[in-house]
């Protein structure tokens, strides 16, 4: 897998400090008293540079979340429904924010319609312990946000053919950063 | 699924974002929770070993790191396994799922830049033999503060 990724993304280019830092925090902190100092040791810079570096990555919006990354499935959240909505274009920001504010909604994105094949313009991800819980949560959103007249569908996930998380993202971040800084 | 202690529940729920950027972040968390730092470190270690947490670290913005898109394909059930394997074989593909819908194969494609992304989409279409829907992110209406776990 890593070999393949290497070829595809040309990971042989040297990394700058920020690229290496993005990769390190994407892979996860060592669980030790001074994790930033340990990362600094690996990267050959100071602890303060690591902490300031993370601050600037957060400040410019590239980092979405920095903390304990939980695997929902392992905690009994086995149902995953992608709920797609056909929202009126002129109300998408208002209604999108309404849908996105519930704690059981883990993603809420506007994406383009592809007419006539695909009419939906908002995608939200809802996790629940089972299907019934997801359905109830969708009904709750419909009533709270006033979406009774909005067409929507729940696409439950079935088989997972491939899932790749942090490492892939971190490696990609590495090459992207490396490319950006030439 | 085992029972989680009150400390574990709080570690899982209250620290999904905003990890302290101080030299000793786990000692800060321990102080907030009124326990020893070693207890926090051991608990996180155990949760990580058990696979309940994948790591303590960063989640990046999908649209800020490289170029990415969500893709949907409508594939006859009898051909789904073959097509899914072709799709998964691309290094640029992650999160390849079957979903219950006429559009039954959903995956995310991530590449270093937009030109490479378009190239990969064309290759996938060619090799699978089905048209794909390219559904890139336009706007995000969501602040990711993690996911509230309920323990009842």
C-alpha cells in the first residue's frame, strides 16, 4: 500500500518543516508528557517551533479539528446514513446551517446538482446506534428546520470496500506542502 | 462493547477538539479532570490499543489539502464487486462505500492538484465503464466540534 502511494503521489521529494509537521500531527501525537518536544526531536526543530507551527496551521483554517479522534463504530454507532436534501438555492446557507448544528450530524456540505441525474444539493452525514435512530434524527431535523416540503433521501452505508484515514491524508498533506514550496 | 469509566467517557467526549497547545497537554487535561497525568496517558493508551480512538491528533480540512471530490456511480448489483475493486485499486481513492440507492457506489478521490484529480476521474470512468457523478464540495455549513457520544 505504501509503495503504491509513493509512486502515485511522488513522495520522494524532500519535505519542508511545515509539511513534516502536518504529517506528524496527522499521524497522531505520541502519548507522552511532552509530545510536542518529542515531535520536535524527530523533525530537528524546537518545541516552541512545533507549537507555533500547529497554531498557524489552525489559524489559516487548514486544520479542522485537533484532539481525540474517536471511531464511532467501535462505540456502537453502527448505522451511518448520508442524508441528501434538495434545498431551494436561495435558502441553502440558512437551512444548511440549521441542519449542520445538531450534534449527531457529522458533515454538512453543499455540492452541485447534476441534473437530470442528481437533484440534491446538500449532503449531511448522520450516525446512530441503528437505522431507526438515524431515521428518527432525520425526522427531528425535518420538523426543527421546517423541511416538510423538501425532498430528501437517506442513503445507508452497506459494504465498506476501502477506508483510509489519517495516514493517507497526512501523506497527501506532505506532498501538497512540498509541491507548494517547490 | 465494554463499559467505559467516567474518566474514559469524558476523555472521549470533551477532548475531540481543542487539545491544549501547551508543552504538557496531557497534564493540563489531567488537571481539568482532577486526575493524575499518568492516568490520562494510560487511559488514552488503552483506548487507542482497543481501537476506540484512532489517534490523538489532527483532522484536516478536505478542501484545503490537495484537491478532492465525492463521486457516485450507479452500478448493477451483479457488477458491483468488480467495479468496487477497480475503484479501490486507485491510490487516490479513499472511503469507498456501497450505499443503498440507485447510485450505489460512493467514494472520495483525493489528488495533489485539480489536474491530477480530473485525470484520475477519467481513468476510473474508462476502466469501470460507467458514467460517474463528480460532486465536489462547494460550501461547508458545519463547525466540526466532534461527535457527542451518549452513554445510556
